[in-house]
C-alpha cells in the first residue's frame, strides 16, 4: 500500500524521535518539509530535480504524494543519477532541452549555503546542468542538513572546464583537477564531457567578485556559485538536531 505524505511525515517524526540525529536523517526531514510546503497543490506541469544524496529523499517524498497531485507532472533531471532515480520511482521524465518556457519549481541540495541563500554546489560534478535547470525554474528550493549552513561561503568552488583548457584555468585560478572515484583512473569527466577543477576561494573576496572572477576566466564553462547574478535559492530548508527551519 502506498503511504501518502501526511502519514509518511508522522511516521518519520515518530521514528526520528527514537534514534540519534544524523546528516542523512536531517536531509530526509528537510526534504519532507520542502515538499510539504512548496510542491504545488495544483498538479505542476514541469518540476526540476537536482542531483546528490539529498535528491534521494526529495524523490521519495514526491513519490509519496497523492497520485492526483503528480499524475500530469513531468520531471526534469540534472544528471544520470537523478534520471535513474526518477525512472525507478515510476515518474515521468523529460530533458531540459525539450522544454519550452519555465519550469514550475526546481528542488536541489547544496554543499554550502549562507544567510543570503547563496549556495555552492557541484560536489557531485553536476553543477552545469544543475544551473541550467535552476535558471529555468519559476521557484528554486534548496534542501540541506545543518552542516551545510555557513556564515559565509568559503573553501573551494567546483568549476567545470573544457578539458583542453584545464591547464590554463589552473594557472589562472589555482586549485586541482578532481580525480576519479575508485575504479576510474584519471580526472572526473562530467555528464557533459568536462573536467571539474576545485578552485580555492580567495580570502576576503565577496560572492559577487568570486563568481565574476570564475565566470570571466577563458575555458570555464560554469562555476558552482549559485547567487543573485544567475540563480539564488528562493527558499532553503535546513534540518538539524532541533528540527527543520526555513529561510
């Protein structure tokens, strides 16, 4: 029997009250809250779905919605991972290049999010298509556990580059080319055929300056800063040991 979202929420809260908090549990609670509050009550036509570990929980929450709420909805994935996840849950899918006009809403995770809802994304190597889909969304909602919430963006920023330009980009921006996972020798190759360079954030540099520095470097296809210059999150749901908050 299919468990619809209100029952699923009650079940999850009962379960989580008896087990220790973990990042994965937090992502699940934040995903449930985001779907409950943001998924359109009138069946949407087009919904974008991001990539990464949080997306598993978002798709599960969507699949638990009443069938009438999603029966006419087409979902737009941002990676092979999210495509397969949507297909495994018997949800209708299409590709962003087959879509005309805006998507109703886009859901995604993040690697960092600051108080202004600027995000760093791309830890899974899918930042290019994630941004292409995000800028097409009528709304853009981000879900995370509390470890991703930071006072200001810092560390490194994933950048997708043309492979033949990797040496030049490294010379100009620093960082390193991300290497493959176990079983894959050499650099990570994205779904679009690029390399990922993890570029260090320049100390003291603001979001706008850092984003423009990356974007203006020849050979960079796209960077992982999601900000007001392209697409900043409209709403962020963060779960921690004390519960879920949104801002």
